């Protein structure tokens, strides 16, 4: 994985927006995890039956 | 930023989900449908699904295949559907399920798109955080690397302990496998993160994360591998299972490589934007 050098001004602006960046990235992460939980793990039968082939394809534990 | 991430994830998820649906139609879906021909209801004397709680496990393929398929039934099929009618198992035959054919494909495509959106959102967040910290330059090549890491963490790592399964296989309790799956995937992702990103000897911190999940794997119940114990069915299912491991492996690899490239391109585009707008809050 390659690295890129960052200037001090970039670093300063990053720390300013750091908190907001953390919240926004965290929210996007939660969004992704919740969708995956619904597709792959919800135990209700309609969720299981609707997403059955997807669960098998991704090797989510099923049945 | 949040809005851009979610928008990109949705767009990428639609592309990924539809691509996966197309790839599945060649390998995964025909195998699943063939395996369902052999699905049986639970025998009272078998230790099939031992310890599995009934509310966590409802599906009606056994019932559905017993009544809907016109093809000659597998040997042993009839006795089994009689066992089902006698209430010998806990599959919820009244639960809604998409009808085989267009409806089932439609719901599978929809679930694939949702899974694509979910995985893309996580990949985009990881890549963008690493980019912001100067640890990642989003290019198609780093995207491919991420795709391979995703394939290793989400498909290969759990499959080492719990190989891909076709319908009608006996397995350990669903919940313990789900917890193990989650733990293994997270541990593998952390382990690979160390291996790829940590400097020099600190890469070694990744090894325990890659090994620990296999110290305990939810054991398969003793006894037959498949719920249908007819010898002809077992040999057909064994063959289907081998094919399924390859089919699901290859379709997952294609999914993850495409996911990695698309997410890298999206992060590159986002980074171009954020320099212009100073990361305006969404």
C-alpha cells in the first residue's frame, strides 16, 4: 500500500475537520453495517427467504 | 462527506449487486436450486440442527420443493414429505417466500444490491479514512488490493472454518455460526490491516488476529453430512457441494475485485471534491 506525503497545512485542516469527519465516517459505517445485518443476519423468515440465495452466495451462515 | 459516501455506496452497490446476480445465474443459483431438490424435512431421530433454536430458523424449501417441483423426486423424497406433513420438523411452511422463477431472481437481485451497498459503504469509509491519514492513495491498483483483502476477510477467512454450504446440509446451531462468522471476519480484517499497513515488524501483530478464530470453530454435529441420507442423494449433493465452493469462490472474487476498483475510483473522486469544498458538511 503506497503512502502519500502530506503538507503541514493539509494536516492542520484535517485536524480541524477531524471530529466532523469521524462522525460522518462513523455514520456511513453504521449505515453499511445495518444494511448487511438486514440482508445477512435478520432471523425473521421473510428476510431469510427473500435473501436466501444472497446469503448462500456470500457464505453468510444460513439454515 | 456523509452524503457523498452514501450516494457513492448506493451507486456502486447497484452495479455490484446486478453484476453479482448475472454471475450467480451461471454457477451459484443452478447449484442451489439443484440442491433444494434433495432437501428433506427433519427426521425426529436425526441430530439434524441439534441445539438450534426454532425461532432462529424458519424456511420452507423442504415444503416448497416437495410440492412445487414436477421433476422426478429424488429417492427418499416421498417418505420425507410425508414426515413433513406429520409435523416432524420445525420449518415454517406458512412463512412468505418468493416463488421460484422471476420473483425469486428479483428478490435475490434486490438483496445482492443491498449487500453491495453495505459492503461498498464499509469499504468506502475504510479507504477514505486511510486516504485522509495519508496511508492510501486511491488508484485502481490499491482498489484491487483492497478488493483482494475484502475477498480474503469476508469469503476466505470464514470459509476455512465453515465452508460454503448448499441447502440440505447438517450444520451447527445457526447463532453460534453467526457469532463465529462475525468474529472471524472482523479479526481477519484487523489482521490483514496490520499486514498491509503497519510498518516493518509491527506487521507481525496481524498474525494472532488471523489465527485465533480457528482455535474454536462451531462444530458440525456428528453423523451424516447431509440431511438426506439416501446414497444417491448424498453422492449428488457431495458433487454439488464441491461445485458450489468453486462457484461461490469465483463469484465472490469477481464481486470483491470490482468492489475494490469502484470504491477506489469513488474515493479518488471524493478526495478531488473535498479539496475544492474544504470538506463541507453534508
